């Protein structure tokens, strides 16, 4: 730190006021004396704090490559949700603690002014001003308010103020109110404006002015030549104004009078050109144009100067602002920096530590020893000293019996106060006492080895036979003599040694399916239990059953089931553990998380030095003030979770925070991704989230994690509520928010589909009823048809039976007729014979036996008569006719009635033809020849008037 020498001369102002030269010189000398006093005060404060200057405040750098926008940032404003908005060269830049977003303006002008008020973000740029409001989907949409102004393209807006319901846009020469239709002319050469105590002040080349009504009035008692270029106006005390001059320092204005304010920062201010100022409670931040930011604590009258050496990424500070958590934001010429002033963390020479990556640390003999990848360092009030001969990675720092033992990859030594003893050993993971005053046990790359006391010194002794494990994790049980040793390749072992300690007595591996090999573990004593921290959770050794079993009780007390890589219990009962990339401190029921993704994986280490916890990190060491941790300091700050974006479906329809339209998701877009964040800007706080989905696809609260995205696909239809919790270091209760959405059913399960299904069901029911009726009718018809078929079959059978009977009858008739014919033929033959006999009997009366012959002749004649009578009046023939009419439905009777011209023989011929007899079969029955039958058939056709094409048989069959 350098200070300017006070010049022995005074520059008189060009416009000299109407006062005497003597009084003016006295005034200047008084200022010089006060400056000397302030410088002395600052020097004393600096000397007092010199021992603490190794540990720097945390500075969070947001580079242009991170936020992906313009390099210059002009102003910053915080919304009620806690999100930060920056006036950037490429537009409005938004940061919610996790994600960056740039909103451009029409024409892509540089945005120079920003103010967040409610859900509206007011912006001023080169050539225009307007506001961003949220549309129905929650996205910020720009509304340009300056289009109606004349020469709007020449407009430059530098500051935006809000008083009551009115918004004021300060340009180079005027104030534009609300939509710009009302204009208030500013004093010429206006360079700055601010609202303090609900009053609007402007600074111009003519002086300091205050807005009264619609006009500006000059503030009395302020000499602009004395204050020079005012870059900031801040509240100070009760009703006073603190004026920050670019090159003249600080002034207090009260009761129409202005006085210089001398503080511990005077020397720093005098050496720099100030660019901006901001205040929060008793803390004032003064940005400089070329050398970072100056912090002034008015309560303690102490000052800090944060520069590039302190962790800033750029030396030119354009503007400064405090957020509601008293984090200091710096808008830089290239980038953005955030300094969490309430953070309990400090870093060794910022994050770019010259000592290297931190592996272990320990407080010993009033000094702090730091083991790094570059070797061992000793920190005292006088500085940081490298211990010669330790130029390799440090593996352990242990204190036993008033000595400090340090093991490294290429060395092993002990420190007894200021005396260093080196040993012929290397790769030592740790040194442990084993219950005897004359023996120590070491673990190295090659196994276990003893150290034995010789006088006041310790010497390396023999190796323990059978212990070839490189025990990265090494622990000795109190009282039992059990030795735990583990590495990722061979696993976890418990060993006991022989009485002379020279060899292994028992050895058992405790790896299992629940605790597989392949990862490092950490073994420690927690509340009297031997606890093993693993990536599969916490385990404990059950001595009664000689087994290693899960330890859910301790997990529930800590951070739940997680990947644990480190655990250690301090003497006061506090439990330090590393899980999921962050270091945690469990104090009673409180759980604090720090330094997420900063730790050395598998080499996490915490040591206590006074009221500080020294934590190794990838870039050095962090010091945690245990008296300033969140559980010990009450704060009104609450970290709220917000669901920032919701992506719906494959086409990525996006809803933003503040969306007013209901989230209704079609079945075809049944995929939703939620992105959430919490406005935490303090790297000391480890922010963790837990979520739960309520609805048809119910799920329990998830374990807390750092994940800020959750996706769901193929959810059943229904109404859902996505609940989100966030927990930070020191928070007693998690903060919660929720998001409601509805997944519509597929079209085939929608209400109108069900209505259609109902109608269709009714139609189908009607159709089914109709079909049923038709089926019943068809069944009845089938039954009737079957009955009819059966009846027809019966009728057919009956007809067949009748036909068979008919044929039988016909055969009988034919046989009867044939018998008649044969009988008649026989009778004819007998008659012929009788006639011949009769003719042969002599008629002579004189003959002998005349009388006898006469008698014989008489009897023959009588026989002939009887034969003729029998032939002409044959009862069998009449019986045949009657039977034929019965069988053939009175055929002969009908034939006689219709065709009376037919003779008896012709009728009989017709009867035989109906009986389907052939001509050769009929001829004998009629006692005629076959030719005679054919001739008779011809005569019958004529009498029946049949056509030549008509069949006589068919005709007779149908009578």
C-alpha cells in the first residue's frame, strides 16, 4: 500500500470565492492536518490487521465467458425475488443465482441504466428507454416507451429512479416521467442523479440540485468547485447526505453546510479516482476507476482495499451496489464480481493460492502448518515459510506426545517445537499411538511399520510382517488394539497384532455387496462408534457380531443417505463430513454446508485453529469463522427457491417464472423438464434441493442434492403438483415452492372421447339388441326351418314310406293283376279245352251213352258259361280298381269323370302307365301285344288332347 506525500503548496481555484486568502489557506491546512491524522489512524489499523491479511474475503468472479454477454456492465439492480439485473453493453442481463440470460433491445443498443421494481424491469439505453414486463408465459418482453419523443435516437439515459408510483429516466438534459410524455428540464451539464430520503438530487456543472415539484432548485451550501465531480450521493446518519467526489474524497452535507468526512480510507481515496459509491448499514463501498474497490466500515472506522491481488478480475469498477443480503456487486469494465461481505469464509491469498492445493493442515506450537501438493508450509504472524526438504505432496499431519509428524510422498519428518527430525521413510499416510509409550505405528505405501523411542528421540524400527496394504485410511481403536486399514484396491481390513507387535495376529476383510471394493473410505470414531464413511453411505463396526453394518441413524442425523468421502468428530462434539462434493458441519440439530465442488476429492481435511476451521481446497485453503457461521449469526436473509423455466414436450414449449396461463400438457407432449434455482450468491453456502411430485404418479421427497433440473416423461394423465424445497447452511426450515400442471389424457381417453364412447356404446347396445333380436328371430326361424326340415324329412320319409307302400301296393296290384291275367289265361285255356271237348261230344242221340254225353255237354256248356261269367265279372279286377283309386287319389274315378270317352281297357292302360309300367309289362295285363299297347297309347293321347311334346306319363302323374 502506498501513500502520497502532502504537497507543500496549495492550488488556488480558478474561480476564487469572495473570501480572504488567509481564511482559505487556513481551511486547506485544516484539511491537511485531518488527513494526516486519518492516515495515522489507518496505518495503526493496518498494522493491527497485518497478521490477518493472508486470509482474503471471498470474491466470486463472473467472467464474460460465463454470462455470455457484453464485457461492460454499467449498473445493477435486484428484484424482489432476489435476482440480479445488469445494464450490459448487449442488453439487459439477468442472473438468478444459477443461470444467466440476456434480453436484447431493438437495434441492440448499449443499456446504461436499470431498475427492478416488482415484476417490471425498467431500462435506459442509448437512444431509447422502456421496460420489460412478463407475458402470459412469464417471459420478459420489452415495451419501448420513448418512440414518441422527438430526436429519440439522440437520447442517452444514465439513471432510473422510482418515487412513489412515478418512474424518472435521467438523460443528458432532462428527466422523462413514466411513459416520457412528461418532461422535466435538468440543469445544464447534469452528470449524476440519485434518490435519497425520497428526494431526487442531480449534480451538474452548476452545483447540486433537488427536484421540487416539476422544477429543480439548487441546494444551498454546496460549492461544486470544492466537491468537484460528485459520483455518488448516499444517506448518512439521520437526514444527512454523504457526497462522494471522484477526486476530492467524502463530504457530509447537513443543515445547508458541507464538511469533509475523514475516515480510515482517506489515504486510499486520495490515491485513487472514485467512480461510484454504495452503502448498506455501516458499510460503504467506493469503486475506483483503476484499482478495485475500497470498503469502509463506519462503525469500526476500518478500511479494506480489494484489488486484482485480492481476487478481483478487473481493476476498473464502473458502479457498485449492495443486495439485500449485503453482498457487494461490482459492475466492471470487463466482467462482474460479487463479494459476500457476511460470508464466514476467508481464503488464503484468494483462490489463486501460491501455496498450491490444500491437502491437510494443523495448528501446532502457535503456528499453522499447511500441507499442500507442493510441500509443507508454516504460517505465523510474520509470514508464510516453506519448510525445506518437503518438495512433494503432503499426505498427513499428526500430533502425538507434543510432536508434529508430517508424511509426504518423498519425505517423512517430525517437528519438536522448532527442531526438525527427518527419517528414512516416505509415502507415510499417518502416525498413530497404539497404547504404549515407547512405540508408534505408521502406515505407508508398503504397509505398517513401527517407530520406537530411544531417549527423547524416535527412530524408525521394523516393519510389521504380513501387512503389505497401503493404508490410505488408517485408524486405531481405543482400548482394543484393533487396527483398521483400507485402500480402494484391496478393501477394508481390521487387524490385530501379536504381543511383540512384529507380525499380524488376525486379519479380516469386511467388504461385501453392500460395501464393495473399488473406492476409498474414511474411518473415524464418532460418538464412541467406529464409523466408516463410504460412497455407499455410512457404516459402523458391530463388535458383538464382528461385522460392518449400515448406520442409518447417523445418516439421518447428518445429511441423509449420500456418498460420504470424509468424516471426523471434533472434541466439542461437532461432526465434520464431506458428502456429494461439499464440506458439512453438523452442530446438534443444525447442518451447514460449504464449498461445493471446491474440495480435494478423497483428500478432504478439516482442522480447528482457535475459532477458525481450516479446510483444504483445490486452490489452497479456506478459513471458516466458526463464530460467524450461519448457525451462530442470526440473519433475516432467507433463500427462496423458484421454478424458473418449464419445458413442455419435444418441441420445447417454454413457460417462465410468473407464467399466468395454466400449464396444460397434451398427451402427445407428455414430457416436462423443470429448471429451478435459489438466489444464493454466497459461495460459503451450499444450496441443496429436494423435490416431490404429487398426483397420479406419486413419489416421496427426494434426497437433498445440488441438482437444479428435474425431468418427467410418460406420466399418467391427471393434475400434478411439483413441490420444491431448498435448504442452505444454517437454515432451520427449508423454504418451499410449488408448480401445478395438468397432463391431458390421450384423445381416446378424453371426455369427448368418453362421450363418443358412450354414444357408441348406446349405438352398439342398440345394434346388439337389434342383432340379438334378429338372432333370436333367426334362431326361431332356424328352429322353424329345422322343424320344417324335420317335418319335410318326416313328410319325405312318410312319402318315401308311402311311396314304398305305394310301390308295395303297386307290386301287389301288379301281382294281383298278373294273377288275374294268369287266371283268365288259364280260364281261357280251360274254356278252349272245354269248347273243344264240347264240340267233340257227338250229338247223335243214337249213340251209346247219349244221355251221358248230353249230360257231359250240358255240364261243359255250363262250365264255359261259368268261365265267361268269371272272366267278365271278375271281383279281383274290381278289387284292383278300388285299391288303385285308394292309392292314387281316385285316379280312375277322376279320369272317368274328366275323360268319359275312354274305354275300360284305355282306363286300365292309363292306370298302368301311372304305375310307371313299361309297355312290355302292360301288354300281358291287357292281354294284348306290345304293339297293341303303343297303339292304345296313341289313341289315349288323342282323346286327352295332348300335344306331341307333352309326355303322357307326366300328364297322368299330375291327375
